[in-house]
């Protein structure tokens, strides 16, 4: 039985991009991989602790903290999209993972609080 060729669909393109990204992660050095995972975890830890601390101590309360965090994340995304062309360096990967971890912790905290 012969296998039919795969059609060029958007889903197949997504699977190809995810596969190549995963292969790129495996081919990277242990130093780069461990630093990126560590940055993700540190971002999660910092986001969780800073939001719980700042929500009660910041003037203006929750709306001011959420607005400041939103502006910080938006500036980081815009800077990265304008400055990085092609494969990002390790510093940009670490910065992205810090941002992703912090954003995930804030969203998770919002779901826990029900707001």
C-alpha cells in the first residue's frame, strides 16, 4: 500500500513550522535551552510575586498595575519585532521567555481570582 502525498494546507504548513521549531530546539546547545527554560520559570515566578505585591501597594490599585504591565509587554513586543530580523539571539529568547512567563502567571492569577 502506498502512502498518498500530503496536501499543502495551512494546517500542514503549521505542522511543518512546529516540527522545524522543535528540531531547532533539540539542535541548540544545552546552555541555550536551559537558560531559556530558566527564564520562562523566573518570569512566571516574578510575575506571580510582583502582581500579588503590587496589587496592594501600588497607588491606583489593580487598574494601574494592569495598565503598567500591559504597556511594558506591548513595548517589549514592538521593540522585538522592529529590532530582530531572522533568528533571535539568546538574549532576545531569554527576554521573550521572561515576558511569556510573566504574562502566563498574570493570566493564571486572574483566572484564580475570577476577574
